C-alpha cells in the first residue's frame, strides 16, 4: 500500500515513525531509571527531564525532515515527474540545477538523458521527413510511368487493402466501384475469384507468382480479365499483390453471340454433312467416275466440317483465362466451398497439375454437388480428381449413393446461372470454354457424373503432357 504513496508522504511517515520511536525510548529510559532508584523520590524531575528531552527530539526530527523534504524528496519527485513528461511530450526542460544540487549525479544524468532524447527525436523527425519526400517522389514517378499504361493497375496489401491505383483502373471500375486508398479491394471486385487466386498463390509450397482469372464488379455490370502477381519481399510484405485489369465486358458479350452462332452453324453443318455422307454410302457408285467423285467429295466434306469443329473448340478455349493449379489446391478450395454450403462430402485426388479457371470450376462442382443433395439423389457426395485416358487429360468424378440423375435434369442444372449477378455465366458456358462436357454415367452405384477435362483440368495440349506434382 505504501508503495503507491508519494515519495514526500513516505518520507514524512518515516520521520513520524522515527520521532515516535525516540519518544518511546526516552520514556522507557526514564521509567527504568525511576524504578531502579535506591530511594523513592519525587517523579516530577523525571517527568520534566522527559518532557524537555522529548521536545528536543521532536524539534530535531522535524528540522531534519524539513531539510530532507526540501533538498531531497521534493526535488526527486519533481525530477521524476519531469522525466515522465519527457517520455510523452516534446518538452525537454528539466528542473533548474540549483534545485537539485543535493541529488548528486542524478540531476546531470537526467539532463544527459533529456539531451540525448531530444537529439534522437530530431534525427527521427529528419529521417521521417526524408523518407516521406522519397516516397512522394517515387509515387509521382510511378504515377507518371503508369499514366500511359492502357491497362488498369491496382496495388494491394496482404490484407486486401488498396495502396495504389492508376487513372485507367479508376475509369474502368467506374464511379460506383471506383477504388480508393485504404479501402478493401473487394469493394471494387467480387470477393470469391480474388480470394481464391490469392490463397492459391500464397499457399505454403506454391511456386507460382502469377495467375489469371475472370472477375466482375460487385454489381456484375463489368467483367475483367485479371492478372494477379505477388509483389514484395520479406514477412512484412508477403502476400501483397498487383492486379492488372482488362475490360472484357463487351468482348465477352460479343464472343458469346459469335460463339453461339458458330456453334449452331457448325452443329447444323456437321449433322447435314453426316447425313449426306450416310446417304452417299448407301448408294452404289459402280464404275461411274462422276458418282465416285461425288461420294469422295461428300466424305471429304464431312471430315472437313468435323475438323473445323474441333479447331473451333480449341480456339474457343483460349479466350477464357486459365492457370495451372495443383490438384491439391483445387480440392482444398472445393472442400472449403462445400463445407461453407453445409454439405456432407468426401474428396480424393492424385498428384498432378491441372489447367483451368479454378474459381469457376470449384463453383460449378459445388453447384452440381448441391443439386444432387437438394434434389434428393443422395445425402452426401464424393469428388475425385485423377488422370484421364491420355497424359494430357484429367478426370473429375462426382459420385453419390442414391438415385441417378436424368440427362434432362443435368441439362437444366447446367443451364442455370452460377451467379445471379452474371446471368450469362452458366455451367454449360463454363464447360464450353474449358472444352469439356459432363454427363451421367451409367452403371454406377446410385449415380455418377464424370467430367473429362482435357483442357479444363489437364495440361494444355500445346504445352505437352501433364506434370505430376503436389
């Protein structure tokens, strides 16, 4: 309790205790002398001697306390208070040296500390000023360099806060979603694809520093091809990244219309050419050269239409942004998505890399799994990812115990939008852009949907066979 009292009060209490002890000792000594006297005498002399000695001791103790208080306790308390002020304020003044002259080397030591603190604060202020000037100059140079860049650029911290953006990004994202410093980047772009790409790049053991994905504004009015690249070195900056935006809103709409037209035309031509080839084979050409030439041209036409359709599918796949993803990472993201949806599930994968839009593929698989459970086909689902029939293929298998899924029901699921904010983004469209398809598989226990993924989840055919890895 006394430790919380002020220094002057504790010193005063010490001298009070000293005075009381002295008076007690004087009284005890007089009583002892009176009780040992050979003949009883008048005690008035003892009382008078005790009173005189007591007042003398009280006066001496009071005088010493006053000197101690004025020359030691009060200057020490003042010096402590001023040093406490030094720690929290810019004032470096200390009590006058003459007021602390009895404190020995304590006052000069405090003065040295104050001088050193003032010097350190001055150096720190000058260093901050230099760094602020340097950062301002670098920011100005960066803005000048990025002013003529046609792509929108956003620099973000590891916690997804915007730390820099150029004017092109501000114009691309428009007023309602325009970026602002120290605001979450998820206010400008939809959170799902962004976090999926960032988590994949920052996962322990990941070797990629860059990935590409398709993102949209929160209101779904604009779509962008986004390239994310990790920036910064060291633990303090680990996870920071740069986003390069390219507006593909109009391009995707035009591409979808052109794709639908070409797909319809190719399928119609392929069907008619196949029918014509079948009819020509039913006729016997005989020895008529004209008839033989007609049948050969018919077969060549059917083969040309089929080759053209295959080349069109390969070209259509390159329009959609995809990146190389470890099967482990893809399954980890799917597990998190299914767990968030409250579904019972199991996953399995082999060690390989796949080439796909990870977020869209996870969204599609989670939608199919959710429909299986919601429509009562099974209480839980199992998802497996492994090699396909060829080295550049991977196979995603969705299985369950229960009723099989009819082809018509599956088509209805694929025709529904994956995101209400982007009604044009359906499961069927995701499959088409990845050059694959999905169908119910007969003979499975309950039901199964297999997703062969030569381009969706395998290595690009032009890049060689699939790499085995994590």
